[in-house]
């Protein structure tokens, strides 16, 4: 067995140089917790043609396995909700459904939690258990509760935690609900993305406590929200950074597919677009689009002759925007009860007029009946998402 202590020290050095790892207590955790213990039975590495190459801990050369384990990148550990690397010897296709997130993100989020000795933490999304182990090392295993919706993933995480000497509260259940057994908690951290922070998480956090979660439903254009809970049961804070996580299983978006032309046959309006839809290729415009048109999906397709097709769909509201490229710019066709591109375009123009501030300029407030987002004192950059009922109740 390869001694990975040098790899752990090197990882800590790299994270420190990157400005991610800043406190001695978290550095001690990174140097102590072996990441390779949380990658069993193996990982899937990207291969040619969009496929995945399985690599197992048992089958790989120990030196190669250690090198893989301490890459500063996310490592896929499950495909399609069930397939693990020990179940195939061939390159396969599939959609990642569980992973060991890059240590840059894991450690960065833990630093942002601002934990202190004696704090209790609720983690939503155990995954491999690596971040759980880091928190157990920092705070003690009795102070950490972790929730995982996938029973198989939770079982492997438990085994990995026990192998490195930790036995914490691992709860299998709805990843949105959290777990009230030890509530209220001092800190709540989510290692999955949610469309909005569920109010249940706010209720399970002590006044003065912090909730840290990635908000947004796109694969990009999502933000790391950090909010502090007040005595009145609301929470307020801001987006502190860009962030990207797999969507919570209960909130996984079903991609729009099928005959897209049939979905956009009947338009209620057609006009020249004031903003090119290609703006949504960028992170901040994509985040703003989700604020302006909650539940919308940006869909890209290619025709048989290679022409680019761009759409925005909001299936829940039966609305669409289709974009047609021309010599003089883009034309937008819209249909359904909501003029999606009108709302998104208005936000993007107001954002540009405000000087195109970064995602960290976005503030948010969470109450039981609504989520409110805003940027500075710009009335056009304020969005309230009212809820018919609290999320995840």
C-alpha cells in the first residue's frame, strides 16, 4: 500500500498556494484525511468520444491510484444512478450521478463556513464522504450529521468513514429535507445544487447560523450562496462565488428533447433580439437568466448541416423562445403565456447599464414565502420568487 501522506501534504500546499486553504485547522484535516479511501471501488476517467474509462482501486497500480486520488479535479464515482467502476471493464457512456468533488471546491466551501470549535454541522449530500471526514476531523464526529438520498452511495461513504476512524450520523433520505434530529444546527452546507435554498434548511439552523449552498439549475451559471439566519426566521446574505455541483436528485431537471421544431411551431411574437442569445454562454448572464426566468432551460442543438439552433424553454410554464441567426443579428420568436426572452433580455440590459457587476454583487433574502435577489440599488435588478408553499415541505 502506498503511503499517501506526502500526497496529502502536497495537496495542502497546492490549495494554500491557490488561496483556497487558509486556516491551520483545515490544513491539518487535509493532511490527515486520505482522499483515496473515499474513492472505492473506483472512478471513471474521461475517455475519447465522450465515454468513461473505469479505474478501480484494486486493479490500478498503487502509484497510479495515488496520483489519480490527489488530482485537483472532480472524480466521477457513479454513472446513471447505479454503475460503479468495478462493474465494467470497458469504456462506457453515461451521466455522472455521484463524484468526489475537486478539493478546490470542497476545501473552499469548508473555509467559507467559518466554523468554530463546538459547532454542529448538517451536510446535505454525503457523496463519497470525503468532505464529511474533513469536518469530522475538524469538529469531531459527534458534531457532524450528513444526509444522502442514495442508499448505495451512503453505504460506501459510511464504510469509508469507518475505515479512517470516523462514525458520524449518516442519514439516508430526501436530500432536500435535511434531518431535524439534532436541529437546530450552527452550520448547514450542501454539496449539491438546488434551484432555491429550501426554507426547511433555514428552519433547522440556529439564529446567527450560516447556510452555504449552490443555487441554480443549469450546469453552469450557478452561484455559491452564503446566508445568515436571523431571529425572525429569515436569512440574508449574498452570492460569494461561482460554484458548480450536480443537481440534488429531487430537483434534477429533465432536459427538453424530442422534436424542438414542433415545440416552437406556433409563436405569439417575433422581433429582433436586443441581446444576442449567445450571451448566455457566459456565467453571469446565465445566472441572471435563471433569476429573471425561473425554471427556464437554455437549449443548444445542431442541424444536420451544422447550423446552430438556440432556444430557451420553460416547460412548467409552457413557454419558449426560439432564436434565428441572420446577417443583421438575431431574431427571437416567443410563444406561451410568458415572454421569456423579454424578461431575460430586460435583466441583461439592466445589468449592462449597471456596469456588468460580478456574481458576487448579487444579494439574497430567504423568507418562508419568497426568495428575493437584488443587485445594489438598481430597481430593474431585483427579483422576487414567491412560493405557493415553503420548498421541501
